[in-house]
C-alpha cells in the first residue's frame, strides 16, 4: 500500500506527478481530490474503503467509483475524499482499493490558496 500525498497547484499551476495504482491499495490525504487516468483496455473500479462504522456503531458502506477507460479526458475520473464519512477516526488518510491496476495512474490535489 502506497501513501500518496496531495499536490497543491497554487497560482502558478503544476505538471502533476502521477503514481501507479498499487495492487495492495493506496492511501491519500483526507480532504483531497483524486484524479484517476485509466488508459487500459477496460474500466476499473476504485473503492474508497471505510473503517466500517461511525459513532454509535452505524455502518459506513464502502464507496465504489467507476473509472472508465480511454485516452485523454475520456479515461479521466475525479472525485473528492472528505474526512466525513471516510475517516471518522481522524487518521488523516483515506484508503483506496483498485479492481485492476494495469495502465491506471492517479494523483491527488488539495488545498486551495486564497
């Protein structure tokens, strides 16, 4: 499992550094936006895995994000990973699991400068 930090574009912008999706899953910081590029031959699912329960023992279902395949914008999926409900214990990170990892890269962005 790889821990991938959030990149902050700022006013100057950035050329993001991508990370290959890990077969054992990855983590990103809470409050970030995840950008997934799937150039493989088939769609993949990215599952935001939750710690299981919230306060009071209420079950939190994992969230499955469908990531279509394609080149350029056709293969790009973006989604947010807020602390609530994905990190109720306050660890500062959210776990991602992938249905397949071949030809799948991603990066996280976070922090808007005012």
